[in-house]
């Protein structure tokens, strides 16, 4: 009887333990993927194998273990390394990025009437 | 239609110009961005060879903080110019970044020790100072960083910053 229960507990442990670990690790990995490696700009610190990325991963892991939230860690990173460290652009830059499309659509919009006139003449 | 165009086009151009100018100002702020404050661990930790704390010894002096490691080849390239600086009496704090103790000893024995204090770091100090890669050198006056150089430094360049 005791043995049976022990097996059940053991199975439960086997089933639950790995899931718990991976989920916490998954949170960290998802966070790493939002942080840019400043040595190799195109990669996140999750993809990169530079010492910079390794060190940042370790330090962020320590901070997670200390119980800091994602937002607090991100803010700390932003104050130390500046805006470049994050893959998410600041909102005031969004207009700059989309301005070419806005200008293009304005040009098309203004010229539609002219094209229509040309078509009508034909 | 032409009247509308005459009004709209200058307005759009003005708006674009405004946005660009505002963003340029932002970038200028980034360039003048202040460096992070010096972490206190540097002054509280026992230095490696001297077995003493830096404490308040350097409070009103100009000095340099240099991140180095025995596994880092560019560090070796800038090493001779640091030896010359030591002879001139310039204080350099060496922060040994993610290194083996035996390798550090061997490296300094082989090439000489230009550092007034050596502090061993597993990444904590580097993180707080915003290190990107070794070698990296900080120039400090009255406990405030006024210049940061990433990559190896050579003789004349250093004297420009001091």
C-alpha cells in the first residue's frame, strides 16, 4: 500500500516537476528575446553567444531569482544601456518609420483626380 | 483642386520637417547621455593583490577604470601603453572580467601589472557600468565618469582624454 502510494507520488513528481521548470525558463527565454545584443545588433541576447550576451543572461537570471519583475529589469536595462538595448521602438519614432507610407498615400490621393480626368478624356 | 494642393503640400512638408527636427533633438540628447554612476562595489571590494579596499582613497583624483581579461587578445595589445602610463604615475583600476584566477596571475606575471588595484568581477560590476565588451576603459574625475572608450587604447589617444 505504501509502496503503491510512493509510486503514485513519484509519478506525479516526475510529471509536474519538469513542466514547472520549463515554464519559468520559458518566461526568461521570452524576455531574453526582447533584449538586443549590443555587440551583434541583429541578434537578441538569447541567440547570441558573445560574452556580452552571456553576462547579460546571467545577470538577468539573477535578477529574476531575486524576485524582480520583467518591467523592473527592463527599466534597469534601459537606464544603463539606453534605448538601443530593447527591440521595441519608442512610440515617438513610430511616426518617423511610417511617414514614407503616409507621404506615398498622400501623393496617390492627391493625384487620383488627375488620373481620373485623363481616363475620362480617353 | 490646385488650391487644395497648394495648401496641403506645404503643410505636409512642414509637418515632416518638424518631426525630423524633433527627432534630431532626441538624438542629440542621446549623445550627451550621462554615464551610469560608479557602483559602490568597486570601492568596497578587497582588491586582489593588495588585499585592501579602495574606499575614499581616490575621491578627488582623476583615474581610469579598465576592464580586461586574460582571454582577451585586444587587451594584450593595449597593455604596453598602460605600462607606460603607470610609469607616469597615472592610476588605473583594473577590473578582471569573467576570468580564471590562475590565468589572471599568469597573465600579469608574464606581461607586468600596470594596475594600482585589481578587482575580480563575474559580471556584476560590468552589468552596472554597462560594459559591452572587453577591453573597455572609463575615465573618471571626482567619482564621475566623463568618458568611455570601447576597444583597445593606444598611447597618444589616452593622453587626449586625461
